[in-house]
C-alpha cells in the first residue's frame, strides 16, 4: 500500500499540464513482413521524442500544433511526415529500405545518434542480421559468441557454458527468451548457444544502468525477442551445414482480403549430426553427441487494441561414452502474453510464463549402472503498465511473481543394478518484485531514468532443515586454515507452504544523460541488484551438471552495487561513434566452494560452500563504423575481478575465474557488391586465472598434488582470427553460400593446463617421478560451408 501511495505522489507532481495537449500514438512495423519493430525513434520537432516498446507501440503527448514527425531505426530508411495535431490521433508507420514514398512522406538519413541522446548506458542492441554476418565456428551463427565480441563481455574458454559480464560469474546473468528464464544457454558444453539466430529478431544486453523492470541477477540482463512471424505472406528458410541443419517457416493467420493477417506464426527447428563424425577418430569412436531445439511463436489480434502472443522453446543435448557415461540436459519454456492499448497513453502487458531446466547423468559402468536426475522449475506471472504521461515522461510499473521448485537430485538404478534408489529433498520458494521506472526529460540537455524495485524471496516448505551444533554448517579453523563440517543435532520440519526463511531487498536504480552538444554526451548510472539463486560450481567454467540452490537459513542472497561513468560521441555525420565507460562493482555474499568440496551428490550443499565479498572494476572503449561498405567495431577492455572469502587464499583477495586484464576485439563486415559480403574478427585476451600445483607428496602409496594460492597463476594469452565470405544468389535465385574459416592461423589456445607423471622413457613404460605440463586445446583451424535458401 505504501508503495502505491508513493507512486501516486510522484504522479501528482509530474502530471501538471499548462495547456491543452493531444496524444499521437500507433504501431511501427517492418514493411516487408509486418513484424513490429522494437526501439524505433519517433521524434516530433527538434527536441521531443520517444521510442517504440517491445511490441512496436509508441505514444507521445504534445501541445496542440503542427509537427514534422521523424521515424528512424538502424538499418531502415527514415520517414518524415507532417502531422496537424488538433486532437488525439493514431498513425501507424511501415519502415523498409525500399519503401515507396507516400503522400507527405520522404526518405532521409538518420540525423541523430541514439547512443549519444539516449539515457541508456552500458547497453548494447544487436539484430539477428548483424549476428549472421559475423564469422562462425562450424558454420553456425552464434548469439552468445557474438556478444562476447563486445567490451566487458567474455568467456573463460572456447567451450565455456555461459558468458561473463564485468567480472561477474555465469549465473549472475539473467537470460530471457520472450520473458522466460533460460538457465543453461549452451549446447555441446558451450561450443554453441541454444539460440537459433533464424528465430531471433533482436536482443538487448544490459551490462549496467539496469532498469528497475528487471531483477534477480547481479551482473547483466540479456533480453532476447523471437520473431513474431510474417503477417503478409508465407515463406520459409532452410540451411544445411557441416554439423547441423535448420529450417524455419512463417506466415499469416486468418488472412482475408486485407494485406495483413489477423495474426502470424513462426516455427523453427535445428538439429545436429556432429556425432556422425565421431567414428572417424579413434579417440571418439565410442562417443555419441547431438543436440536439437525447437522455437515457436504465434500472435493474434483480438481487435485493434488487444493482441495475444504464445511463444515457446524446447531444446535438448545428448552426450554418451559407451559403457562409461551418458548425460542429457535441456531447457523448456513457454510464454502466454496479452497486450492491450487501454487508451492513447496507457499500454498494458501481462505474461504467464513457464520455465524448466533439467539434466540426467547416467553411470554406464557394468554392475553399478544408475541415473541421476535433477531440475529447476519455475512459474512466473508479470503484469506491467506503461504510462506515456507526456512527451518528456514515461512511467512503467508492475509486479513480478515467481514460484520455484528445485529438485536437487534423484538416483535410480539402471539395468537392475544393485544401486539403492535415493531422492534428495525438494526445495521451494517464491520471489516477488514490485517496481516503478521513470524516464524523464528535464531539459534539452538533461534526461533521467530512475526508479526502484522492492524484492522479496520466501523460502518455503515442505522441507526438513538440519540443526547444526554450532548454529552453522561449517566452522573455520584459523590455525589450520581449513573448514570443518559441524555435527547435525536435529531437524526442523516445515509443512507445505510454510515460511522457512524470507529476505527483502530495496534496489534503487538511476541513470542520467547530459548532452554536451548535438554530437557528444556524458552519462552516469547506478544500480543495486539482489540475487536469491546460486549456481554452485567447483569448476573453472560452469557445466550443465552444476547445482542451482535457493537462498535459505544457511545461504544468504547475493547483492551488488555498480556505478558507471561514460562519454559518448558521434563523429563525421554519424559515420563513426565512440564511447568510453569506467565502472566499479562491489559484490556481497557471493558464493565459492571450499577446498575439497564435493558438489554433485550432496544433500546439504551449504556444507560445501562459503560466502564472501567481491569487486570488479574496469575501463571499456569502443569505436563503431556505421556507414559505408566497411562497417564494424574495435573495442578494448581493461578490467579486474576479485573475490575475498574467509578460509580461501589465506583470507586475501584472489582473482575470480573470469578475471581478464586485457581484451581486444576487432570486428569488420565488408560488402563488396550485391553478391559478395565478407566478415572477420580478431580476438586477443590476456590469460585467465588458473591454480597450478606447487608440489606433490606421497600418501598411502598415492602421489597427491599440493596447491597453495587459488587462481594464483595464468594461462597463456588467447588470440584468434576468424574469416567468412557470403555469396548471395543471382537475381531471381534464392540460395546463398556461406564459407567460414575459424582460427585461421591454427592457434592452439589453452583451455586448461594439467599435470601428469612422465611414465615413459624412450618408448618404454616406467615410473619416473617427474611431472610434465599438458595443454588442452579444443580446436585448431576449422573450415566450414553452409548452404541456405528461402522458399
């Protein structure tokens, strides 16, 4: 109640109007497909404007008069239209590079730079078309690999599951596909992402200055929108590559005599057959590996103001080593959404969302066969109201409610083995976030976006919570520098739905832009984020088999504060733009595994981890070339990421797994003519942290490695060059060829370095007592070719 009283107080201040005003609103779509366009600039006069929301809707309230309305969007022609605003009016626009000129409409180039004028900072938007132009590994365009070419975004190695943003860990990224949470975004242990770029319309990555509409993670938000489908005609795409093939169909629903259908659909599928090549190598002849995924989306207009959407994703990976090990994992999600234009100034969207991530681990060794199952399931409801108060002020408010069901693990015997069935206790929780987000233009030079989010996590039963002798799972012995597990002296039983432990977080958000002149601006942002879920891992890179755990009596929520300052400049009539940002992020109650932790088959995960603090800070530079035959960007990141946890590394700060001091990315796309396009990217990064053994000793006849400082050593520097060429079809033809060459000069980058005893001398096996270092590299030079055609 207090929250909404505060909202009404704010609105009573900002809605004072001096004279009669009218509202201009409508939808903006792609001319060829009828799909809505997200983030289009709508400018009325020299200084007043707005952008379209996720569904292509815009609304701007202006004083009565005559305006030249300019509609601009990257990659499309710009439209200008003169409008007499003497009452509330609706105008829909269609953008296209080859749009026919309409009455009072002319096509011009973009006159303003959104990166300079927007209040957003630490935000990057990419379209699927841009991603497809970048060189690929094995011919498959990859969304996650593409964003790793941006400043402040990295990965611990070529096959890492997930990505890291500004020193955060992989689980600190909120990944949304049509508002559904994706818990593991990788196929084949990280070689590919689960996102089929043919089914993706566009994405936004928030590295900082995160609006209050998002919550639940510390480091970033990756918001991905799927294609809605073609409203005007049926078409499809088919792609055939060396290791995978994919297909997409889309078209209108209930198309009558009108040019557009009342709705549209999109269905895409992708499958791999990389396992067919395994027998070609003696090392992998007993290995089976594959993945597939399915994307779908449909929408239907109930009337001119109301539309419903249904979207879903289902993907699966399979990996098996015959008579030894097998595992499968995958995501499933579904979103049902209703959008409504309540009036010219109010836009409502409400979503009901389902998301599930699960994995199976099969032990296939004879006599002890068993299957281990685990999953995390959530149901989410998100109503959100957007109020376009006037041309200078937009307000968003809403509530996010999520119900969680964690199933840590269940063991069942296979092939009638003697393994005893066992099921770990399920865990339950609810997370609620209420928020207010205001975007306000104070003057021609100063614009603000600010708000807050109030979050609550409630760990609930049914559950049995152990009672430890000292009140905590672990005790730290400073004399021996080790943790010891405390004795369990009892249990507390909680009935279904009863509160075990609840937590609250107040999360203020703020960003400001000061326009120095038409071509440059300064920006500053601050955000606090709470995270109530923890991905528990004791590997350098998170794996599909890692454990998700909720906050509770013995595991506190993580929270972080980040501040950033940036300078943005447009050069040579927007041919180039440059931005520089510095940031500092402090993290509290971050988790890390204690020495000797065993995480996979552990009921009480709190006995294997400790919590501490972290910090990350850095400088990010990027220059983009936006026009001409050659486009692309050059970025450089100077960064540091550290953790400090009692009982680890002599209680001093140590580098986090994803720390990387230097990172350089050079990306270029060159259009030679109507048929040939070329792409290339060069990546350089200083070595990631690693813990090498400092010695060894013998215990009970076994040689045991001795480790000292955690992450005190470094892998060699990483660098790679990738190239691609695309041959478009001749006029009247529909097929195109895509050639790519990854790791052109065959650099053997070290994914890890491990140590083993030298057991052979001059071809004769014998124990030597000497140790050698062995570098593990995932791939060398990789050529690929893909054929795609539309129908």
